C-alpha cells in the first residue's frame, strides 16, 4: 500500500534530495494522517461516550491533536521547500527541524492533559461500561495506527526526515495508548476500582517521555552534530583515491536541513608537486563528492615535505610524545623553521572532547618532553577539535 501511494502521488519519487519531491512526500504523509486521524477521532469520541471512559475520550482528542499536527507538518514541508534567497542563502531546510519541535510540543501538551485527566479519574473513579462494539472499534483503530506508524517510518527513512520519524513515533504512542485503553476496558468487566485512570496515567507518562525524546533529538540537529560516520568514510575514500592527495584533516560538515550539506577539508599534498595539476585534481574531487554524495564541498591544499630527513625525525618524536600523553591525540600541518639559536616546530594538535587534559596541560607536557631532546626545539602549537563522528 505504501509503495502504491508513493508512486501514485509523488512525482519523481526516487529523487529524494530534491526539495519539491520532499514537499510532495510531506504532503502525502500529512493528508493521509489528517484523513486517518479525523476518522479515528470521530469513532473514539462516540465509543468513549458509550463506555463512559475517560481514557477512550482522551485518546479521541489525542487523535484530533494529531490531525492539527499534520496540518503544521504540511505547511512546514511547504516552507522548507522554498528556494534559497538573499536572506537565507543556504535555503529553508531547517524549518523541518522547527516543525519537529512544534510536533513534539503538541505531544507534550497532550501528555500533560492526559495525565491531569487520568489523575482526576483515579481520585474520582467512574464505572466503565464494557461493550463488544467499543472493543472491536478500538482494536480496529490500533490496526490503523500501526499502519500509519509503518507508513511514516518508511517515508521518513526514505527521505531522511525527522518530522516523519517523529510522526511515526507519535502513531506508535497512540497504539500503546489505545492498547492500554483496551486493557482497562476488558479489566473493567472483572475488576472494580480506578483501572481506567491508572492505565491513563501509565500511558500519559509514556507519551511525555516520547515527546521529550523528540525534542532532545531535534535540538541536537539544530545545535549541530558530528557528521555521519558513513558519509565521512565515503568522502575520505573519494579524496584518498587520488594519488596527489597524501592525507586529509580538519574535515567539517554542516547541515542546513535534510539533503543540504556543506563541508570542507584540508588535503595534504606534496610541496614539490605541480601546483596546477594538483589544483585540477582538487576541483575534480570536489565535483565528484557533490555528484555522488550531494555535499557542497571545499578542499584546502596543505603542502607537506616528505623527503626532508630532519623534519621526519622531528615528526616521529612529536608523534611518540603525543602517544605517551594520550593515545587519542593526533597532529597535522607539521612544519619546521630553523634559526641560528633554535628551531621552531609548528603544528596543530587535535584534542578529542573526551580528553580530560586542558590545552595548556598538553602544551606543557609536550614542551617538557621536547626539552629532554638533544636538539633545541621550541613549539608553536595550535589546538583543534575533531568535528566528525568517530
């Protein structure tokens, strides 16, 4: 069914990096969600009235709020598909993340309201009227929500959409909420007490935790996360496949919304190579990265000397010292400037966030160990962080 709907309503459905195609996926998800949730709201509201059940009625209004969320999502995808302009040169893709925040906020509001109503039901319990019609209707609604969860999860993974994955999680929350309602309805036929209210409390807590999880993940996207390890590996492979590129460092990748990635890296090249030839290679690599991975990539050339014995000796000493301090430390851009009284070793040290040592501690330990060498070496050190996932 999902594949049929995609092929029927999404033109060029395989081009998931295209903003317009993403908008059409979002429209399909939203309109499908509105239709299903309005239907479920009407059915559950009637069943809740028949059974005098607060959990069924709360579940009905939860579906109504889902319909409103789908409307927000529909407009969110439309805004995210707007082309870049002078005020937003990187496009509007991050609106999808804001839409996820709105959706998560709605989930939290529903969770708090459900918790409030359920607590009142525990304090002032009312008898729930068991009915086979109500039970069958609720079981059918579980089936609809399970399909919606799978539907949105498949769409979300296909276009890498946090909004659709959040919608899928919301549908799964509804499955759990309705399942709890079914349990309370069945138990009401055999057990007296505030079963309906207790189940409502349990469900509301689960809904609140899921809303919190969506907000946490979305805020991480907005603040900036390390690049995907698989993407980093593919970019590194493309760069290092060229014989002119001897190594790479300082890779950064910024996300301006799904499918809109901008990155950069430093490529180590021979200081004695043909500058024009190397520049041509760099241009080709940037183009290849964009064509294969859809990342707008800029490469900076760092010339290094590989045939200077004195530099290689100093490099090995510094490498050994860093391994002694912390095996996770690395360095690059290693240069040597010799003078009449001493020699400056100039290099960058990459310090992982997990390293407990401060930059000044690391510098002091490097200088202390270098002072024990017979050569008179001074250091000029720049400290970096690693901005890609390990």
